[in-house]
C-alpha cells in the first residue's frame, strides 16, 4: 500500500508522518500520532465522538481523508488542558456533564469551537453547536449547562 | 484490494483521469465516500481528488450565483450571496458535517440525504461539468454526471425559496422527507411552479401533480388543498428505519400544505 508523507500541526506541535491511501484522520491520530482523545464511535459521521478542530473548525476525523490534512493544524482534547483542566473542561466536571465519557471529547471540541467564535452564546447556540454530537447518557442538559457555565465564568472582554 | 487515492492539481487533470478509469470515484467533502471506505465498500478501488481552489469559489453575477463544487454547506450557510439557500444549508447535518459536505456532493447523496439537491432542483439550477458542458441539475440527480461537476449555477429566486425538512429528531436529524418549492407568480397567479420532494424515492424528484394543481391559480386555500391531496402522486417511497413508505405518503401532503399556507 502506498505510504504518503504529510505534515500536520498536532496541538501546536509540528509532526511529519506517513498515511495510507484511503486512511481516515481518526485512525492516523490514534495509531500513528498516538493521541487517543478523539474516539472511534460510529465511523459513519453520525455520533461526533471523533470531532477535532482542523484550522479551528470542527470536523469529523473519521470522515476526513488523512492526506487532506496535510499542512493543516489539528486540535484535539489532548491540547485543551495545559497542566490543569481548561475552563471548559472544568465546567464539564463541575456540572457532572460526563457519565460514560465516550462523547465528552467530541462535545468539548464542538463547544470549544463555539466559544472561540461566540464567547457569549445563548442556550440555543449551544444546542446548535453540539447538534452533531450524540450523548446516550446525560440527556444533554448537563452538557449544555456546562458550556453556558464556561461562557459565563470566562472573564468578560471590555470593548 | 488496496485503495488508490490519486490527487491532481487541477479539476481538468482530475477529469481526464476519471475519463481513463470510469469506475473511479471523485472525492468531494468525504461525507459519502469516507463512510463507504470506513465500511470497506468493495466497489471502491480508486479515488480521484483535487484541491483545485477554483472548486471552492463562489461568485454572484446577473441574477445567479455560481457555487464551486467544493463550496461547503457551512460556506453557503454564512455567505451573504447565498442567504436564500442558508435555511437549507443550516439544517444539513451538524456543524462538523457542514464544514465538510459540499454543494456538488449533495447531488449524489443517497436518499434521504439530498436536502440541498432538492433545493437546487426546485430553483432550476444547472451544473457545469469540468469539460464545460452545462446540464440541468435534474439530469445529474436522475442520471449521474458522466464527468466531474465543477460548479452549480443557481438562479436567485425572485419569489423566494420555500423549504421544509421533516425530521423526528430534535433539534434536528435525518430527513423523513424534505420539500423544496419555488413558486414564481405572474399577476397574482402561480406560473411555473417547481416543487421537489426528497426522501420519497431513491432520488429527489418533482411533484408534478402538485405543481399542476397550483399553476395558473392564485396561491389560496382551494389550490393549496388540491396540491396537498396529490403531493405523493407518482412517488414510491421505501420503508426504512426512519419511516415507513405509508407514513411518508401520508405526511407529504400535510407538510406541503403547511409550507404553502405559510407562504400565502
């Protein structure tokens, strides 16, 4: 099988790796890069557990052809916490937003993308932002609460 | 059988490669093809792709907007020139799917994923192929493209686009069916109605009986009622895990009536 060299920025760190023809980005992140935070859920683009940010935009890594990530910046949950939990992760903990935890990584990345683009979202904005992520445990309310909580406890920008 | 993925700098070169291996598949946003690859679909042996920036262009001129094949649903949902299509693009998938799924890809999406294709069909859009041929999107939706769709030219609707996606999942989920309608009026009467139902068969298709019930009449209760009664005529929907064929036939008219009543 052909091996193609690509270069990605993974959570701020430049990496040169080989990918196979037809391989998806989730597989490359988990097996080649060794980042197990994006989860393998459905491989169908339905569950959102594999959500990563590509150049700041949420994408399903299971539906991303790995070679198309060449030259792009990939962010995963592994890059959110810098020594201690990020404010968003902390809000998830305080609001009991994870039960089995399998969806949490994808939820965090979708919420992270939302809060960067829209630091003061409405509840409806949050519902929309996580509408591509399935959670079978929480009933979503605790997750929405956490994202609202993170937005409200963030320092307000004066302007 | 290993998969071969060949990347070409331009859409012209990709089209030439596709011509020489007609069984190869052309890669758009990946939401259809990657899904098939992840399932190890044995029918896929070669994938042809291009990152040609021309396919991501959007331009508007002379009453129409031209969308490059690889323009994403997210781009359509946010761009000023495609505001009339934003209500359609916004209800396709979640944010992650919209950042990948493309305008041209939706023309090839299996039922019930053709919400955007239905809207393009209702608007009378045409597809420009890489070899310069221009054909109605109706033909692409019915028969495939026999080439690469490079862009889609969408006339900006004078009388607005009506669109309804029917889903049983909140805030949104896959379509039970969707309805796209363009109803141009002339002296207060509907003239040249185009009503497209998606999810009522393998491909989005015109609801000709409902169109005939509206043409030449003002958009009022009696005409709307008649169109609703015949909405499912000519359609043979399937039973699937989302809904039964019976349910789809029953509710198609109900949703068409509500959509048209809202436009009066």
